[in-house]
C-alpha cells in the first residue's frame, strides 16, 4: 500500500475524525414544526410522525416548554382553523395561538408562522379558487396571504414563511409589513418548493389535502402552482425572484430528494441564507423502516441532516428537532 494514498489514516479514530469533519450537527440549526388545531379537546398524535401532535391552544405551551428544555429555540407554527371557506378567511385562531406563545415565552424562542391558505379553504388548495373551480386566482390569493402575514406579525410572529407558491407573494408581504412598520419581521420563503408526493402525513395534520371532502373540485392537485420536480430551472428562477422581492431566507423543500437544488442555489446566491425542509413523508419513511427494525432511525435522521448541511442548507426544518440533542449526544458514544 502506498503511504501517500492512505485515506484511512484520517478515519482511524473518532478524535481524528472530529478534526477533519466539515459538518458539526447541532440543535441550534434546527427548526421544530408545531401544529395548532382549532376545536379539538385534547392533543392528537399525527400518524407516521412519532412525537408530533396536533396541539390545542393550551397543550402547545406544554409542548414548547418541554422543547425549550431540549434546547429547541426555533419553531414554525402551522395553524389549522376548524371552519373552512373559499374566501373571507379568518386568521383569528392562529393569531391567538401566536399571541399565547409570545405572551408566555417572549424572546426565549423565535417563532416563524407558516403563511398559506390550504388549512383554511374547503377545497384544500393553497389559494383562492376561481368560480369554475379549475384554477387558483393569483392576485386574490396574494392579497389574502399578505393579510394573513400581517395579522400573524401583529400577533407577535418573529418570522413569516409563505408556502403557497403564488407569484408575487413575497413582495406583497414585504410591502404590507413595511407599511405597518413591521420591518423587523423575518421572511423565510418556501422558494424551491416542489410538487411532491412526500407531504402525506403533513396533510393529515394540517387538514389540507387538495380536492378533499364531499364537494371535490376540478383542480385535483397542486401541479399548477408548486414546482415540477423535473424543472430545476423553474426552481432556480423562483428562488432568485423571491430573493429580489425581499425574502431573507430561501427554503428548498422537500430536502433529501432535492439536494442538487441546494447546491445550485448556493452557487447562484453565495450570500443567501438557505434552509431545507425534511418534510413529513421523508421523516415518516425513516420511522417506518425503524418500526420494521430495518434501520436505526436517530442515526438515519442525523445522516440526512448532515447531507442537507453538506449540500448548503444552514437551517433545517425537521420534526425531529426536539430529539436532536439527545440523538447527537448518543451518536458520540459510538466509536
Ligand atoms: C402548505 C404546506 C405543505 C407543507 C408545508 N406547508 C404541504 C403542501 O404543500 O401540501 C409540507 C410539509 C411537510 O410535508 O412536512 N402549503
């Protein structure tokens, strides 16, 4: 063996591996999603996502208390109102959850709030449907989204995160916030958000499957607004546009199947903070393998987070944020 060709020398012990490692996992880089559902008596487990619940306005505070103890400080809230409409949406429930959280925890945490209409609409779509029910009206949707973002910011949200994929929503939200003197609110855009099959468990938690319910609409899925997985140029253009329109952080979603998009974005926008969302279906896939004793779930999650960081994500949204510190500590016990 040629001594100069020896790559294994630097893999020889955990101490030397510590020194050559380029990624250091930490719960400080993670954002924990939270669901608050109106009209439920007690919290409900979300199928496929162990340790994740649809919380009540009160139980969410207990959950956050325990999360803070685990070192989690960043959250993204999904509010799920009980009544569904096609217009005149009310953001009162989500706003009251936000103010409840901020009254209790103040600046001990950073609270993003997801801005979308899919949990509000009877169709389950992310915007306002036209009368024929065959497409989403862009400008009417953007108007509603900006109104929601303003209400959330007024209720105390530290950041807003539009996930609807309408055109021009980042600019509209930025302008609306500026007019209300809410310039300090951070805007994290779901910029490269793909039309993915990996959102299944989330849609149960958020009661937001498209074309659900008794009166199914003509528009069956989200293909006319979310990005085609086969169109990376669209994702790049959308992200550049969102940055121009005033987004502070750009998100790629889902995570693992779209690592290449993180790399492209990092190259195109070296200065832009990037985030990646390990979405519900990705997370649940690992948990489902673990249930069959085919995988070590904690270490598999750590491996995926490492990959997301490696590809360029500074921040990661994951349902496992609240377990991260324990998992990372445990992984240090391995040789
Ligand atoms: C809403 C939204 C979705 C997710 C976040 N915001 C689902 C969708 O677009 O249907 C998915 C998150 C996850 O799967 O964990 N627009």
